[in-house]
């Protein structure tokens, strides 16, 4: 394992003590081509509020690669592809995460996670099963075995893929980044128990759009009440040393968001590189 490089640039940035710079992006080939030449660490193809189309997602992953980059830099994709799946946590679904990972995605955003059981189901969907007496057994893996396309996309043998296809930071060699989105007051109330009882969560991503709806201040992201609930999420993540993310980082708010402790920073996609440039300056990235 020591001779295999770190493949996931989001994890690479976080391990180095940096902020991970990412964005939501539509799952279109033109978007994928543009992102492949960007300076983001990773991108999340948005398929919660867009139709789920695993064929289109597969095409996007392929178009994010180019032969010149592979010849120069090797197996590490310049921008790490991830996806937000449509199903809410309460649905306890696994199949879309399985399909996305089998295509080659390096991370999954699970929307509307509100309980310990939903969190464990999400993390487990990113892991292969193992015996109960095996190291790092919990949360129990429930991902089905179909690694052929993913191993090919990652450029690994199937056996090496199995070694790397686990959740970080639970498995220090894992390359899969499991992101849970907290989007309601129930999720905020239960977050401490989630982080206490469910290892393997890569980051908590605040869903302040839905949260602000429930609080009665829809999309008023800087309303005092909304910010107070968001601060509870940040404080809980800091308590458990878990990365916390913000999905609406812009040139005008990036300095405040960074100061508040967010490390997984999501900006407007390829059309708005000014947000990325300003945020890179704010976190000291050249």
C-alpha cells in the first residue's frame, strides 16, 4: 500500500491541514471538461435536485480525465469527482451510492441525514462487508461487490482497489469521502450522537437552504436565527474533530465562513471562478 499514491485530492488537502476547495456542478460533459482544468480539489455532481442518470455521471467522470494529465501526473485525477445522490436519509437507500461508487466516484453526499441510524446506513453504503471480528468492522459495510469499472477508473488492480475503497478517516488508506448533509433541526439535535456513534464520516455539510425553510427564514442565510443553528453544527463538529462544510461560499462571504471554522468549502461551479480565486486567497492557497 505504501507505494500507491493518495488518489483523492479532497482528502489530500485535509490531511495537509488545508481547506478542501470544491463545488456543486451539473452533470454535463461540458461542465466536466471545464472542471477538469480548474483549480478545485474536487467537485460534487449535483443529482439530488437533478435527475439521477448513472450513464451521464459515468460520462462526466471519463471526460474529467485527459491523456496529457495522466502521462504527466499519473493516476491522481486533477479534480476529484464526487456526487450528491437524490435519496433522503429517512429512505435508508443504498443503491444510488453503490452505482456511483461502482462507476468510480470518490465520494458521496447523502442529503437529509437526521438520525444515528441514517448516518450509519450512509457510511455503511460506502463500505464493503467484512467479518465482525475484522479490524474497523463498524459501521458494518453493506456495499455490493461489483468493482470492475471503478478499479479501471482508479487505475488499480481489483485487489488494490479493495484496499483503497474504504471511508477516510476511519481507514487511513481509504479514498472514499462520505459526506452527510444536515438539513433540519432534528439532524442538528442528533448530530452529537451521530458523531459519537458513527465512525467513518468524512465531513458534515450544512444544508442551510432546507434548514432555513424549517426555521421560517427561507434562504436568508445570514439571518441571526439561521446562523445560530449553523453555529451549533460547527461547534459539534469541532468537538468531535470532524470536518464541517459550507455549500454556498462566495467572494463576499468566504472570509467569514473560513473564520467560523468551515474546512470543506463549496463554491459556485465552473462559470464563477472568481469565488474560487477569492477563497483561495482567503485560505492562503496559491
